């Protein structure tokens, strides 16, 4: 084989590899696109105003909506946010302010471990901590489970945002005689607000679709309920229960609910990205 | 107490809260696992029988189920995610296709797992059934294989975006050096990019593995929920996560509940170890990059 042939072979290999990569990538992406189209098709045919504002009907009757699950999701996610955001921000401030301290470095490892806990295990924890002492499933226990999932995300985004803010800003405030707590609360936190907010929104988008931690905490309920000490439905729970049921009408409702949930998560992520871009923490 | 002091104490409590939370989680799981730990000891993980009626609990079928599904998913997903990450990280770094694919993978990563399971019930199961008829296996549709397929689809977006990041980390000067010596693009990928990004790709695999092992809903809906050791990859089974999801609300008996919680504790320990190793490799890699630059 002379040199020219060798070169042709190498160039051929190069072309072949490129084609192979493109073909493989295309094959891998196709099922992913199909899933999206499938959800949109099935979901859009179900959704209308009644679907959002009605309660589910018993088996056999046509129609019915997902109002109870929609309200439930908002309440449970609300509980989770109230529980996880304030301590999350406090911990984030400490870890950004006391970078060198031993507590911060231990907390940092703990955050990573917390983030990798499988969601079903967090369900067990909320069961043990809330459901057993209160002797029953409740929206509150579901909220606690989701709060445990959201907490590390809030800590992380707060810590990372505050670390980006230059020390000179805080020093300038302190030099003017502003007390430390005011410098943090009135100068540093507002400066990093967009970063923290983005983290919170991404966290909410993450927990809004969680099913496993709610299976034996919030449990689900066919009624519209506002009592956080009683079982409550949520969109993912409704999808799971209806999807695994044998009734076709319920499958239809589950598709509609899936579409609503995907759109909710999508909107949250888009808002998060807009905030991150528009009010970027720039220094 | 002045306000400064109060503020400092508050944020300190927050940070301590992180540590206390994790300790409390471990301790609670451990305490509630005690009855089962005492009753079965190490035999818990070697026992083949899971029989709530006779109060015998052995977790081996679920350990096998978890490892089988997640390793199969990893095997299926590797060529897929590697090809996407090479395409996005090297061939198409900018442009419409690249940014579309990127938003697509982000969108897919945000879809709740219960919806993947739902889709699997109606699309994957009939397909797997056809395949099973074609190869002469009993056409159940649900099983280890179907669960691995859905896991594959779920981890591809995640591992592909990790892989792309790692490939983009490869410094330009060494790639350019190879090009200037007359290497083709394939040769640069094969001899420069892949070896350089090897440990990062490994880390991505470990992180995806951790995710696949802890994944609950989609697997629960598609694996068939059988408490016996799977005979082939087409037989139904259960993973550690899916058996908890299935039986937890029915477990009225103390030993049954405790055994399920011990499975949860073991799952937590396994995913934690896998996750920590993966993140450690990635951290070491990115720190090394910065010091080079």
C-alpha cells in the first residue's frame, strides 16, 4: 500500500466515523422526540377549561377533571417551599461567608449526599418522622418529604450565588458602619437575589413532578381538600393511580394531567432561565 | 443579645441543620431497620425468599433486580449518550441543531419519571411483547428488559449532557497540535479526546448509575413486580426501589416494614458511595483543568 492509498483510507475512516456518530445520535434522539410528541398529542385532546376546574368523576362516568390534584400539588409544593427556603438560605449564607470553617466543609459533603438520596428513601423518612407520630397520611408529611429534596438545592444556589459577589461590596458597607447583619440582609442578599430565586424555581420544578416520596405520605385523595393534616392528591400521584388503573377514561385523564404537569415544569424552568439571564448577578 | 449575634447564630444553625438533617436521616433509617437487622443479620442480603406471610425476608432478588436493570440500562445508553456527546461536544459546538438538541435534552431531563412510566405502559410494553414473540420468550411485556429500556431513555439526556461538558473541557492546544501533525478528525477524537476525557466519562457513567439505581416510579410501573430472582432478562422482577414503592403501604407487620426500611437504607448507602466517587472524579478533573490553564 503506497502513501496515497493510506491517506484515502484514513480520510474514508474519518468520513465513516462522522456518519456513524450522526446516525447513532439521530437514532438516540428519535425516541426522546417521540415521547414529547406522544404526550402533547394525547394530552392536548383532553385539555379544556372543564378539565382544569372539575373534580374527577367515579368510574364509568365520562368527563371529570383534575382540580383536586392541581390544588394538592400547589399546597404540597407550597408547604415544601415554606419549610425549606428560609433554613436553606441561612445555611447557604453561612457556607459562603465562612468558607474556611470546618462546619462549612462538612456541610458541603452533607449537601452532596443529601442530593443523591433516592426519592423513595426520602418518602420513608417522612413516613417515619411525620406519618407514624401523627397516625395517618397527610399533605403535611408529603410537604416535608419534598422539603427534604428541595433543601439542598436552595442551600447550593444561595452559597454559589453569594460566593460570586465580590467581597468589596460587603467591605464597603462595613466601612460605612453598617452592622454585619444589615450588610448581608440589605446588600448581599438583594445583590444575589436573581441567583437565589433561580435556584428556588429550579428546585420547585424538580419537586413538583415527584411521585415516589408522596406514595406513602400525601397518599392521594379523590376529593378537593385544603386540610394539610389529611391525605391529599397531587398531579404525579393522580397520574400514577390513573395510569395503572384498567379504565380507559382514567387513562385519558392521566394523559391530560401529564401534559399539564410537563407544561408547569417547563414554564418554571423558562422563568428561572429568564430571571437568570435578565437579572444576572454580574460583577 | 444584639442583632449581629442573633444573625450569626441563625445562619450557624442553618449550616448545622444540614449536618443534623443527614445524620437524622441515617439514624432514623438505622433505628427502624433494627428489628430486621437483628432477625436476619447479613443473611438478609443473601436470602432468596421474600415472603411476608411466613415472615421470611431476603433481599437478594431485589439486589439482583437493581443491579441488572441499572447495568443493562448503562450498557444500552452508553453508545447513545457517547454519540450525542461527541456530536455536540466536537462536531456541532454551535448552531441551530446544537442548541435545539441542548434544550431538548434539558426539557427531557425535566419530565417526571411517572410520565416516562406511563408512556412505557402504552408504547414500550406492546413493542417488547412483539419482540418476545419474535424470539420465542413468553410475551408478558413487563419485566427487567422493559424496565432497563425506560431507564436507558431516562438517563441518556443526563449522561449525554455530562459527556458533552467533559469533552468540551479538552484543551484546544493539544487538539490543534494533533491537527497540525496531519491527524484527521476521527484520529483526534480517537487518540486525543477520548483518552483525555476518559475519567470524566467514567464519572458520568457512575453518576448515571446512581440515578438509575434510585429511580422508582417508571421502573415500578414496568418491571412486573415479582419477588423472585429473575430467570432471564425478560422475566418480571423487582428492584430495591420498586419493592418499597409496592409494598410499603401494605406493610402492617413490624418486621415487614423494618425489612423494607433496611432495603431503603442499603439503597441509600449504595447510591451515596457511587455518587461520591463520581463527583470526586469530576471535581478532581475540573480543578486539574484550571491549574493547567
